[in-house]
């Protein structure tokens, strides 16, 4: 895993370099709640604005999933087994 993708994932999650899996999981759930596309369904009656926000939510959700997988893999490889 390259350090660029790791630093990008940490920046998306707004986390420091020293982080635990529990912290990553909690931040992941919070970010998904914030950016989930279905959340924008009742915010506007303007279909164009809704689709704009829905697409933004989809993009952010994909970005969050990708960052989560990078962080999860990094933590799994750097922490000793229990």
C-alpha cells in the first residue's frame, strides 16, 4: 500500500496517523450517515437540485468506502494479532 493513498484516506476521515480500528469504524458510520444519497430525498422539491445532491452523495459515499478499505487493510497489516 502506498503512503499517498493512506494519507488521502486519513484526510477523508479527518484522522491522525495513530488511529484504532474502533475509531475508524465509528468515523466510517458517521461519514456514511452524513453523505448517504438517500438523505437528500426530502431536502428539496427541485428535481435538478435533488439529483445534483444525490450524485454528490454517491460520489462521496464511494470515496468513503474506498478510504475505509485502505484504512482497514493498513490497520489489519500493522496491528499485531490479538
